[in-house]
C-alpha cells in the first residue's frame, strides 16, 4: 500500500500578467506616473543661485554640513522640527485621502505602484499583451526567442533600476560633480553601495515581487481599515445589478440574468490578480483599472456604465431600491475627513508661521561647568561660556556680543580685543566667551545671577538672545 503524499502547505506564486486597458483611470495613472517619475529624476538637476559660498542645487540633503536645501529654504539641524512637521502632514494627508477615497495612495502614487506600472509597460512592449506573456511563461522549453525576450526585458529593467538608484544619490551631493565622479570611479564607496542596493531592490520589487510587496511587506493594507468607514468611496461591484451572471447567447442577454456577463475583463486587468466581484479585499489597491475594463464591456453590450465603480456602502440600500446615490461631496466632507483636514491645515499653518518668523541669525549658549567659576588675582569672578553663533545668510556678517541683566557684568571674547566677531556665510561659529564680575560688585549672598546674552547683526540690525546664569559672583 503506497503512502499518501503529504499535504502541500505552500503554493508557489503564480505570476500575474495584467491585460492592457484603456479608460479615464488608466490615463490618470499614466499622467501621475510621468509626473512623479519626472519629478524624481529631474529635481536633482535643477539649479538655484544662493550666492558664491553656498551650493546651487535646488534640492540637496547636505549630510556633511548637516543642511537641507529646498529652493529658497534652508533647514539647519536645530530646525529639525520642520522635517518632523512635514512627516506629520504626510501622515495626516494619508489618513485624509484614505478615509475619503480608500487606498488611492496605493493605487496611484506609491513608489511600488509607479515603478511596477513602468516595469509592466516595458514587459508589455517586449513580450506582448497578457495572452502572449502567458504563453511565454507557460512555455517550458527555453528557445532562442524566449531567451532573447527575457534577456531584453531584464536588461531594460536593470537599466531603469540603475537610473532609480543613481537618481537617489544625486539628492545628497552636487549632481553634475557626482555624475562625473561615478563614471571616473572617484565617488565615495557609499555612493556605489547605495546605488547597488537600490538597483537590486527596484529590480526585484518592480519586476518580480510586485503585488507580494503590497500584500506581505507593506503594513498599510492592515492599517487602512481604521481610516475607512461606510461612507468611504472605494472601488466596488454592484452585485444587485450584475447578478445573476450569465454569458452572452448569440449576442443577447438572458432577461433573467444581471448585467455581468462573466467576461473576466475586470480580473484580467487587475495588477493584484483579484476578482473585485467577490467584495472588498485587503489586496485591492483601488487603482480602478477594473472600472475602465468593465465600462468598456458595458458600452459594447449596450448596458449603463458603472457596474464596477467608486461607491460607498451607505449607498447600497438606496441603490437596491432604485434611488440615486448620494452626491460625492457628502461622502467626502464628513466629520472624519473634516477633522483630518483641520489637523493637516493646522500643522501646515504652524510650519509656515515658524518659517516666516525665524531670523537669519541665532545663537546657543553652554556654560562651562569645569570649573563653574574662576577667582582671578584681583578678586574678580569669571565664568566661561561656549557660544555658537549661527549666520544663516549667504555672506559673512559681523556679529556684536553684549549682555543685559546686571550692569556690573562685562563680556570678553577669547582672543579678541572687541566684542565683534565676523561669522562666515552659512556657518555656525563656536566662540569662547568670558563674563567677569569685579570683586565686591554684588553682595556675598548673591551667588547665582540671571542675565541675557545678546547677539546683533551689525549689517542688518537683526538680534537674537539667550538667557543663562552667572555663578559664584558673591563668593
């Protein structure tokens, strides 16, 4: 008696070959793909004149000097709250769009979706549409034609992946200079390593993993349910209109069957390989290609469009009774989306206000605690401070140091006869500063006195200050 084979707990992935489709949503995806890829590849090459001592790249993450340049905006390390605020806005924006329109981010602008779309486009150009690609995949024997098509496709994918990784590193250094260094093998090893990693991941994720990244690697499909409710507009199938399904018989529909002719057009165009007629599924990225495919079929058989469409669950009962759906604005503008919009706007306005009220000069003060104070030979008390003067202008500026709070205190700059320091352009200059109190200038019981450091730009008159303390004054 032969032993029964063990049950297979793992099924190998069956590749998905989406069929070409035409329609409004497909055109929208083409436009978004062209715009987003254009922004990604072109942005590092845009120039922006900031002066002779500053980089002229419009968007630059200068890790060496710890700066982030975005056209006329320059973010310093101590202003990281701007980056944090933008990340908060991105998160709130994702919540807003998901609560209003489902996974539109996933379906249209997610990098995985955009590059997968591009890779599928290349695959279709080289190997043909769905049926041709299926035949090539099922062909077990590797002949010259199959090897040629696959090699051409993989090389093209690899070139796109290399351009993707190469474009990324251009955001972290002057793009023209880095390009020359890359080709002359003079670039830093980190640049080559980054390009290699991004090339490999783009090639693998966009060419082979595709929907598996969305289903298994990305956490958003499991989080999105908390953002959605019964009023969220998302892609769905009007089964009350389409069921029972039936095939066309001699070009005619059976009067007893629904509008769905079970042509599988919606399934064949789906990049996730699902059947939207089975209801809402975690795998659906709401790319809406199934809407275009179904509308095309409905027009051919003389039925109204919209069998598959963007819809909300709250409209189902009314539509079953023959009532029209609620206006789109009533679905979009509801308490949840208004709350997200308000929070998003609040953070954005706060960032804009902080950006416009910030000064181009700044300072930090750090008292030297070892020792806390020094008693000089003449009986005076001296405290030492490490002051960092920030000149965020594009040219050097003379900064004047002073203090207020106690007329007995005087300020001295190490190595200088005056209280003026010339700070180079776009630089944070450390300056060791002494504050001295003459002997007996303050009663002995006052051993800790508060005062304020001031720095003034002698050119523009801008001022900044920091409060600190003087120790040991009355000892």
